[in-house]
């Protein structure tokens, strides 16, 4: 008896319904971030502050992060087709590549400008700079409040929450630098704050690229221990052996798994096979947060007839 039985999944619908329920909040956050990004760009020109421009660049990365979350929600709602059996989930990953490149570009520009300003420090208008940065911090705190509840249920929203949290720290750096300039007259504090923000951007870009690489290489998700997963499968009654065990990620928060399950001779019909599958599904859902699963049920000795077997 050899049959491929996909296990029904509710994880994807739950994941995207959680994000979809917060779509309105995401749109509000995106509007706040983009609106204040423009204010900071104009403010940097009026105050001659590189730190404000750097923070605007940081907010741009936040805007892209929120836009990616909205993109994932939008395309997750589109049905799969005959030519795209997984739908359009991977568009989020491709967009993340562009986001990482943008992050590196912003950090490089800020670093170069800061170096130039250390050589020839310009006069910075610290009082309006402080006012603009303080308002920017308030905007970030409002955005964090809007995203806080959804960040507990959706990985996309959690990513957007962390993006805004990082920008709030950048705003604090600008506030501190403006206060230093206002009280001491040392304009170099503006360049120092800019470098701090650039230093915050680079690790995020590297982390994003690493995560994208893991998805594209179909690496085992970090939260899944493959050896432990194999052990759990083998402990299910009726399972004799497991091979061709693979776990990978379609898009953020959507791990999938496939495996060939060799069953005992006692598993002779569909009722017994479905019993094994129900147990396996419950195990994967409870212990590994993997709901998209496909198992091929095989009798003992069937693997010998396959062209290749991955243990």
C-alpha cells in the first residue's frame, strides 16, 4: 500500500487571518511612518542635520518593512494557480531582497556623509532639530502601540513591530545629539548620532539577507530540530521507519514538511493510515508548529524499489 496523503492545514489561514485582522492598523502605521519620513527629510534640509536625514532613512526601512507585511497579506489572499501551486507567497521574499539592498545603500550613504562632516562640521540648528526628533519619537511610540497586539500572533506584524522599535531607538539617538549640540555647541554630535543609526541599520540588513538565503536554499527552519522531529515521528504507534524527511519554508511563518513513512504490517487499510496521519499531524502542530505536512505511507520494503532515498 503506497499513497500520498496531504494533511489538511489550518496554520496558513490562521497566520494570515491574524495579520489580516491588523491590516487597518498596518495601513495607519505606514501612513504615519511615510508622513513623518517626509517631515524629517525636510527638517534635515532646514536644520542642516545629517542625524535627521539618517533617521529618515531608518524610517524608510520601517516603511518598507510594513509594506512587506501588507504585501504578504495581499498576496496570501490570492489563490494558487496551475503554474504557481504555492501561490505568490515568495514575492514577500523577493521584496525582502530589495529591502536589504536598500538598507545597505542607506547605511553607506550615511557613513560617507558623516565622514565628510567630521572633516568639515557644518552649523546645525539644534533647537528645531530637537523638536522634530522628539515628535518623531512620539510617532514611533504611537506606531508601536498600534502594532503591539498583532505582533503576538503574526510573524509579519512582529517583524514590522521590531522595525519600528529600532527606529524609536534611532529617534532617541537624534534627540540626545540635538540636546548635546544645544547645551555644548559641539556640532560633531550630529555626525556621531548618524553613525549610530547607520550601525543599527547594517545588522538588520545582514539578518534580513541571511533569512532570505535560508528560505531560498530551503533550509530547515531554525525552530525545527530535524533529529528531534524524526524521533517524534518514530514514536508514533504503527510507524516503523521514516525517510526522505524534509522541512523548509515557503515564506515567513509558513514552514512545510514532507516525509515517507514506513508503517507496520498492522496498518492495512485507509482507517489505520488515517489514524497514523492524525497522530502525526497533532504531534507536528503541538511540538514543532508545522501544520503544512504531506506524508507518503509505505509498507516495509517499499523504499528498496525507489531510485534514491534520503535518510
